[in-house]
C-alpha cells in the first residue's frame, strides 16, 4: 500500500514509499476513526510511522499535534528528523527545559515536541498566557508509553496525560514496545478494542535470539568492566568475521570512549578483520570528524556514540554504521530509544550505571528490552542476536525477563502526595470526592482494579484520606468546615517549582528561622547588606534538598571536596551533600570546580539552579526581599560561573560569564558602572563598538537607585526625637524592591514595593542611650542579581 495512495497530501512527510503489514493493519483506526489508539509492537517494526499518521491526520483537519518523547535528547532528534514537515510549511517546535520558551512560537506551532517533565510543568501553569498553548492540542502521541513503569518518570507521564485529557481532551495515540498488559493501558485511555493493537514478535522484521551470558565477578569494579568488555567481544567476534556488525551498550559517555580504545587494541591482537582498515577513501572521510579520539577509533572500524558529541560527529557515526564502515559501536542507552541503528549483534555490557543524583542504579527492564530490540538488520539479517552480560547471581532474573517480558505497572503510589498537592494547587481538586474522581482518571486506578491485592485497592479511600491529612500537617493544604481542601502558599510554590514536598518543608523552615545577622562583606560567602541570611545558609539548604538525596561521593573525590569546603563547618552533612555543596561553592566563585568533581557538576548545577529559583520564591514570600535577592545573586553566580562582584553584570542582556569577568577585571563591576563608563569606556575595556553599544543600552533597562537624605541631622540631643524623610529614587526601569531601614543593626522599618519613580521612607531619629546612632537604608531587588544599594548616616547623641 503506497503512502501517496493513502495520504497524497502528506507523502513527503514519510521516509518510505509504502506501508508495511503492521502499519496497514493500524491505518483504519488511525485515519477512519476518532477514538484513542493504543499500539504495542516490537522494536524496529515501524511504530514511528503510526505516530506520523496520527499527526498527519490532525494537520489535515487544521489541528495541533503534541508528541511526547521519552528523553530530552530525543526531542532534538525529532526536530531534525521532522524537517520533512517544515518543508511542507508545517512548523515543529521543541519545548524543553534547556531552551527559553518562545510562547508565540509554541502557540502557533503545528507540532509540539515535549518530554513528560516539561509537559507536566506546562500543564500546571496552563492558565497563564505563557503556557496556555497546551490547552489547544488536538492529538497527543505518547511515544514509548511503557515508560509508565519507569521508577522516577512513570508517575509524571501518568498524571500529566490524565491532566491533559481533563484540560482539552485530545485524541491520544499511545505507542509501546511489546508489553503483556496492553489492555490495561487501553482501558486507561478509553481505547476501544478496534483501536487496540498487540503486534507480536511475528511482526519483527528480523527474528531475535536473545540470551544471558555471565562473567567472573572480581573485587575491583574497574577490572570488572574489562572482564565484561572481553566477554562482549567474544560474543561479537564471530559476527565481525562474517561481515556483521555489533552494538555494545555501556553505562556512561566516558565508558563509550574507554571501551572503544580498549576494543581497538584487543581486536588488533585477535587479528579480527575490520573492513575500514586500509580503506584510503574512508581514511579521508574521517577527517570530517571534530573529535580526534573518535577519528582514531573510526579508522579501525570502531566508533562510540553519546549525547555529548557534536551533531556533526553523531550524524557521521550513524551514517557510517548504517553503511557498514563502522562495524563495532559503543553507545549509552539513549541510542536505544532514538535513532534506528540496528546491528546483527547487540550486547549489553553494563546492567548498572552511575547516576549523579541516584548513585549506582540498575538499568530498568524497559531499557534492557529496548536495547536488545535493536538486534537484527532488516534486509541484511534473518536473525538478530542479543546478549545481556551480567553477574551469575543476576542471570536468572534477566533470563526470566527475556522469557516472560514485563507487565507495565503504575508508579503513582510512590509519589501520590506530590501529585495530589499539584492538583489541589491548580484548583482541580477541592474535596475528598474530587480526589477519588481524579484517581479514576489514572493508570494507577485501572491497574489497581486488575491487581487489587498488590495495589491494596480495597483500602484506597483510607490511604487518600491519610495522604490529605499529611499534606495538611506539613502546611501544604488547608481544610474547611465543609471538608473542602485548598492549597496554602507553601503548597502552591511547591507545585509551581516542581519540588519534592520534603524540600519545600526545608525551604519554609529556612524562611521561618531567618535571623538578622550580617556577614563580612570581604568574605566570598558574605550576605548582602540588610539580608537576614548568609550565602552558605542558602547553598546548604539547596545541597541538603531531597532532590540530591542519592548523590554519592566516590573515594577519589574526597580530597577535592575537602579542599573546596575548606574553612566551612559541614559536620551535619553526609558525603553526598558535601559533594553538592562543594560543587555549588566552586561554581559560585569564578567556576573553579576541581577536575575530580567535573563529571557530575553539570547535572548538579542544573538541578541546583531550579532549586535556587524555587528557594528565591520562598524567601520572597515568607522572608524578605533582601533574602530573595541573595538567592537570586547566587543563582546568577552558579549559572554563569562568576564571583559575587560580577554577578550584577549578568543581569545585562548579552553579558554572560566571560564578558562579566572581563568587565569586572577592568573595574566595571555593576550595571551602574557600565552606564557611567558609556560606550567609550566599554571600548576602552576591550569590547567592540557594536557590542559596547548593545551592553550600554542593556544596562540602562535595569533599575538604578539613588538615595536623598534631605536635612538628615548630624546630631540630636539626648531625649529628643524627630522624624526625617529619606527619598528613594529609581532612575532606571521600574522593578519590585525591598526597602529596609536599620539603626545600629536593629531593624526599624521594612517594606516591599513596586518602585517606579520614587518612594519616601519615614526614619525616626531619637536621642537614645547610645553615644552614636548609625542609620542604614538598604534597597534590594528580589528578581534581579543586583547587589543591594546601601547607604549610612551617623548621628551623634549630645549629652
């Protein structure tokens, strides 16, 4: 059946000319009916075309399609792959946490691509103009819906799809690898039998011969990696000798590189023929690679692939693997979910991996099955070979997985409180009965009916009440006399910023415990003038957040951690928390992260930035604008890797870490300095004309404060008193500000205002017992990384 015959207006949207048998069977449900569709099919059987059929059907009717991709890396792959739609004048827009959202582009996009986490965040804010585009979706395609069973991400996908259905009721097309309980997913999504498909192994283009091989486990984990590598090469070698290819999955990016290096040497010693060796034309082609290590491996027919490579290098390796020029490819598990790169032999060398936030964890059964599904090259092989290399103690578990598959379970019970709080914060749940109505829309409820004992289904209502009571006790929810429930400000902030509830409790306690202490301005961890917290308080609150609970510190990292935390009392922190704190402190001081900590630093910093933004909101709501400003400056320092004296410069559009450090070294440490220097001063600091003009203009768009003390007295008699007025003038752009007045470090007044032009603050001057009174007026902007303006006046008390 030709594509042009079925969809003449969308023939160019497909990468092939004719549908295969599996796709033909699903066509009527996708194109001739309107109900939701669930399709389970083996890897490499052509499920992606089902997604594209559903998308084309929506576009033909003028609708908007949403594609939920399981991994962030795959959203970018889809954007590149779907240039076909762009060439047909349909816009594709990827929405991820890595990119600044363009609400206009999102609203006018024909195809949206999002991860479950980003969609969860967006649907929580669906009533804001920035995210209201999520309520205009006509069809939602869930790629790899079996990720419902993923430990951390499954519940996010589950509640987000349920929420989206309540918000705009799109048609849902859910695609999955083979799963035994596809009917449960169909029941959850209300897909009728005519729209539910369970395609078995007979639809695989190539038969799969999968098995488990063990290795001799030693006491040294590093040596164990090489034992498993040699085992993997033993399994792959017969296929190399028959012009076959092998794909070996390893735990990390670094492992792909190291395994490729070692494999090249071992293959040479075994005298295994590799076609790329001696191929002069291919030797010339490899010069197009940007990564020298990768080029050296590719010359011998060995490659590696991971998300950290440039797009150019990934594209070339994929192309050469498909062409057979790369015969052995080492990859992380990401490749199993994305690009279609089958091999005659697939070996999973590592069944565990190191997660910066979780420590050593087992690869999920879903990942294992997905990776093995890459075995067998359609059109080249009659059978594919897949192997799991593991310790003997785990062999039976993996054999059972390969023999029986894995039923998909709900993971919602593990995080029920968090998701329930989010629904209450959005106002979709206002009472106990609403909770039950919400639960009935989840996969958890459907699966609980299938396995009532395992899910303790008979006690569901009691557990829901207990969950609500805990939310009330923790300060996230309030109940009314009519048994209504409503989110507190704490509950709203926890939902808005996607926090674990224990983290939100910790942030609220930090706000409650803030006291009026000031740090030494010369210290790298000093607080801002007028703040009630110090930088180390803020960083420690983030480092001890529940989101970092599973971070572990390797023995090789201990010295670097101790050096980074020298002089700081961290007695109550465990090793993982000290590691996070060390990385954050280093990043906030000109990004001097020790080399031994850099492998996990990026992930930890990205998570810390989200937590700092949340903590800033807590401090702004429950403490003071000065405290919030401190968190905002730390956020800017960690994001840009600059010291405190340059943090304010990052508020200027076009000034990031390098330029901020450069200007600071030239004596221009604040936006005010930049404005005072003018374009000519910026040129003198080493900037080009056009950049200098842009930065000068950007600095003028920020708030800038001047204080007018008027006739503030220099002396006052004992027992006398008077009230003076201090005027705060904003000569820059309007912004929210906190104004604080202290006398001898004791707070007199504190106010929060939207500072447009000027504000007048009354200051009482009184002849007290002290010989001298020091008045301090401090102005801070909680939403800008600008160091607060502080001015002092001293009044002598006459006796």
